C-alpha cells in the first residue's frame, strides 16, 4: 500500500492522502435496463411496471445486484448483465 500511496502523492503533488470507506456519502448508484437482453429473455413480462420497478431500485439493492450477479424484482429474477449500473457522484 505504501508504494501506491507514495506514487499517488507524487502524481497529485500533495503531502497527505485521506481515504473514506463509506461511499454512500459521495456516490449514488443508478441503473438502466439492457432492453435487448431483458426483452429477449422475459418477452411480455418486460412491461412499463417492471421498467418503473427497475428505475426505483435503491443504491443498496444495486450494490447487492453487483455483488451477487442477480436480483429479485417481485417474482422476476434479474440476471447478471441485464442492468447497466453506474456510479454517480453526489453534488
């Protein structure tokens, strides 16, 4: 770790680096469905109601999806690769 820290300090031209482990203070997760993947797999189950449920997923749910590779929305199992998850910095 010390090698990396020294390199970062040198590149940023700073004396000290502070790290934070609680990313919830700075980052929100959001996602968009991969319409082609989900549509091919779910057919008519991929409706407006499911799209709204996907849009309303919380950061905690999306972190769990990234960790496990799957997520249940109602009785529908969202598989890995079906959701495009992004990290967005808070203002």
